[in-house]
C-alpha cells in the first residue's frame, strides 16, 4: 500500500508541476504578443515580440545552465569533502546514489550550525549536494538518509533543470514587463498610437498590454513558487521510495522545523534550493507574501499518509515552530 501511495503522490506532483510550467510559458507568450501588438500596431509585431521573449529566455538559460551550480556553491561557502574527511556522510550519499541509480555526486559541506542541505547541477552527471555541519551534528543516520534521499531525488527527477527553465521564463516575463512599462512611461505608447492613427482597437490593445505588464510578473512568480512546492512534495515521496523509510524523513523535518539557528549564507535567490526554507519567519529577510516551500506540517502529514497514520494533532502542530 505504501509503494502505491508514494508512486501516486510522485505521479500527481509531476503532472501538477508540468502544468504549472506550461502556464508560465503561456503567460510569457501572452505578454509578449500584446506588448508587440501594442508597440507595432499589428499582430505580426506581437508574434515577433513573442519569439524575441522566448529567445531572450533561452539565452539566459544557457548561461545559467552551465555556470549556475558553481555560483551557488561559491556563494554558499561550500567546501568539498571525501571519504577520509566525512566517512559517514559519503557512505550515506553512496548508498542512496546506488538506490536512485544516479552517478555519485560531488559532496560539499557548509560550515554553518543551521541544519539544511541542497542539491544543484544541470544533470545527474554534473550534480553536487551540499550539507551543513549543523545537519550532520543534529540528525541521526536514518534522518540523514531521509534528507540525502530527498536531495538525490531532486537530482534524479531533474528538478534543478526544471526549476531553471521556470525561473528563466519568470525572469524573461519581468524583463519584458519592465521594458514595456518604461516604454509607455516615456511616451512610446502615444507615439505608437499617433503613428497608427489611434483608434479604439489600438487603445484597447495598449490597455490590455499595460494590465498584463503589471500583473504578469506577479502571476508568474506565484506559479514559480507553486512549481517549487510541487517539486518538494515530489522529492519527499521519491525519498521514501529510495529509503523505504518515511519515519526518518518525517523526524528530520520535525527536528529541522524546531531548530532556531539561522542559515547566514542563504538568501532569497537561493532559498528555493534548500531542503527546508532556510529563511525563518522571525528574520527581517523573510518578508514576502509566498513561500518557496510547502508548510512543514503539510509535508509531514503527506508522509504519514504513506504509513496509514492520521495527521498531526494540534499539540504536535503547535510544537513545529518552523521555517515555513
């Protein structure tokens, strides 16, 4: 029954995240079409702008695809370790890499007392996992296996590449929207209308384009965060598939949720990559309407479904003071 349940969870999360990614591309194309139509005054201009927006996203993606992991590891202060310097960690990573049928990733440690971890890399052949010293000190082996299984699931599921594609599309939407709003502010809209002779249709197109330029980046960001949360649920279910032990992952989530250490090296640009949200509610940098991660309580309750247990009780929920 458990196997059926986590396969069902994984399938649902893959489907949901794919549909959300398609929605981001649709928003970019819609915005590009109306911006191009508004500026050029005809549908051909809209089609050209849509193509240009997709090309811009592709160019940004290429640079990030090949260099993004190195930048993240450097910004996090991660240092490589081997079997001699971190034998238990390397052993756990090796056994779960075999279970996941992925090559052994490069393993890094971040000198920080806050327990957390992340995976990065463009594909399983160029993957890295980074673990804080706090995670190694505060979790037992079963809990560590749950976390490493989660991170290697991100590698196996190509979540880093998936997040890259969605993130680049969201960035392209923001760039295109900002360009059009500046263009309009400096009188481009009036010049375009005069060139085309004005008219009600052109005014409507411009109005729609302005509304989309304001709303599209917000909508795209909401979708991006929803994608991130779906991939976290997927990695949790996949971790259980690898370890056959939902209890270790559940205990790890509860333990990290109750930890009050602050992960200094994390920032709003990298927070979505971590095992749990590294930016805590009580921090000034936590300001923002939406979270990159599902609520810890929701993640634990989904794991409890795999073993047929009921959801967390009210006192248990209250004890998870957490990161979400």
